[in-house]
């Protein structure tokens, strides 16, 4: 039995589990708050001193899985670093939220937050009364209002009313790519602008940033990066046939295989005829399914799970293409690109559930074998194939493209809100 009485000698630590630390301010000096600010300042100094700006130095990060990352991107570094301090982890989550919402300015977010906390620490040390937080928060709220109403409007250099023209897209994308990978903006900016124009038709109010996908492939120069109107699967086809054109597609969320029983059973075969006819019914059923798809005009079969040898035999017999996509997110993107519906039942899909592509082809890109689904003009998905000589450069290019796409998304959001996308001067003017 455990006692319900509180150990007065142990105090608060007696009610908490072992290892828990409780800090309490000893006076009016705000020592606990200052210690939390100091922890956040250490995190801010780690990025501010060396990695801020386009000429910032890269950092080599080795995570708990011994994976090596070389980057100057603040969000990528904080994602790999395990932060245990509560206040510093809140600052890290703020940076990650900045990455999700805006896609860029993560290093500035961390540096600016560190500077605000440093000024807060100076104010706490100067103030002699106890309740300092409400007055400091009110002062920062007035400063934010001053920035929004007076300071930031002065640095606006141009207003764009039509974002979806290529000329205006290049104005938005080029500076962002230039700040990430200087010298590659003239190669990648037109590709990213074409991808944005593809998924963002004229008259659309919301920019679908998730419809632009990047596929990094090692080898070749950056100028060989290109845009594909459709989907690129980073694996080879399973079937003997390797290409098709103007074909219908069937997508299955589950595997293409015979259903098994829930419980294991024992089959006793007494004659040779029993052995010959054991799998006959399953073979006839599988052949009926594959034959039905072939008669419906389907030439490409996509599976979200495993494909049995029996199903693969009949797929090759009826000269169909077959691709296995293990990730449910990739399967969802593929359905979006070809206009198909992922089926949970194994059978011939209805005409509304089928997809269509202009061409399906297996290609060799560098050391990777990929499958390219092309659907010009009507595709709702754009894939940018990035090429570079090193994995570090590939990762930086991928982040740069993502930042450019997010910049277009923010410009579209600002255009919908104010009637025109507002561009400011670069080179640290806003900061």
C-alpha cells in the first residue's frame, strides 16, 4: 500500500517523478527567465555568427543515426539537432513553423528572436518592479504595429497584380534561388516558373504548392535539370514490357495477389491429380481479373502492395505494364497526376476510376532507373528532376526549389489579400 500523505520535507519534488528539476525565482531579479533567455541566445548565436546570409558557412551535423548532413539551412540543422531545453525547443518549433508557413527566412526568424530576447533581458535587468512581462509584451506589440504600418511599406519596390505570368514569376523566384545557391538561378528559375505556371492556371485563387514535386538524381550537371508534366517514380517497372503511349491506367491501393485465409489450414493430397488441380481455381480467378483489365483497354497496372508471381505471369501474358509503389503518399500523387482512383478491391475498374497518360516509359537517369508518366496540358502535378554531382548540392538545390515555390505561394496569398503582390528590396533591406 502507498501512503496518500504529502511529505512536507520533500516539498514539490516529492510529488514529481525522479529526475524532475524545479526552478523558482529567488527574488525580483527574474533569474529563471534570464536563464531561459540565455539558453535561447546560445541557440541563436549558433546560427547567427556563421550561417546567416547567402555567403553563410555550412555546418556538418551528425544525427543520432550517424547520418551526415552538410548545410547552412537553419531549419535543416535544427531538425537534426536534438534540443532538450524547454525554452530553446519552443524557439526551434517556431523556426519549423516558419518553414511550414512561409518556406523561407528560418535563419532570420531564429536570429531575430534571439535579438528580441537579448533586448528583453536588458529590460528585465533595468526594471526594478516585479511584473515586467506585461509592459515588455505591450512594447513589442506597439513595435510590431509600427513595422507593419510605417516601416515595411517604405521598402516595397514593386507591386505585381498578375502573378501567374512567367516574367513576374521569374521576378519572385530568381532572388530566392540566388540567395540559396548563387549561380544556379538562371538555370533553375525558368524551370520552377514553368512548374508554377503548370499547376496554377489563370483565374485560380489558391496556389497548390504541394502539386510541385522534386526528384533529386545524382550525376550530371545542374543545367540538365528539367520539368516533367506528370509523375516520376524512382523505381523500375516490374513487367517485361517497358513503355506504352496513350494508355489507360488502373491503380490498386492493395497488392495484386490471391487473398489468403485468416487461419492456417492443412491440405492432404492423396493422388497426383489433387496436386495438379490444387491452385487451378486461384489461377483461373487471377487470369480472369487480368484478362478483364486487358479487355477494358487498360495497359498499365499500379500496385500499392506486393505482386504475386502468379499475377506477374498473367500481366506479362497479356502484355501489360506493372509498377509497384510502396508509399501511400507517392501513390496519392500518382493518382493526382493521371486522374485515377486508388481501388481497394481487386478487379476491373469502372471508366471513371481509370486514369490516362500520354506515355509511360522506363528511363535511365544517372545511376537510377526511373519510370516517367507524362500527361501534357492536363496534368495536375509537375515534377522537377534535379541533377547535381554531390548529394549535399542536391539537398541544397531541393531546398532552394522548395523555397522558390513557397515564395510564389506567399505572393499569391498577398495578391488575394491586398490586390497585388508586394515585393521588397533584397540584400537585407527588410531585415
